[in-house]
C-alpha cells in the first residue's frame, strides 16, 4: 500500500519538468527498492541525473536524500 510520500509524488508529478516526471514514475513503481539505493544509483536506474534527484527532493520539501529514503521505508 503506497505511503504518504508516494501520494505526494502522484499529486505533483504532472506539473514537474519531464525529467522529474520520469523520476517520479520510477519512484512510484519501485519505491521499495529505492530505500537501499544511493542518489547516484537511483539516478542511473531512473535514467536521470543526480541533480534531478536532488531537485525533486527539494520540491517535495525534504531536507536530504536520507530523510526522503526514510519516508519511503
């Protein structure tokens, strides 16, 4: 069952830039695996840059990638 951060991602993804939308789609489909990935691994798996990952985390209002991952677990 998706958690609150997944719901947040689904609510905002359509107004984001294309690369961030691509990352959102990856996160929604693979959120269980993201909890053990580094920023670089997530970026590579989603076929986006690490900057895109960090921008999305900022857009979601999370202070860090670590905080973001904790919410996914």
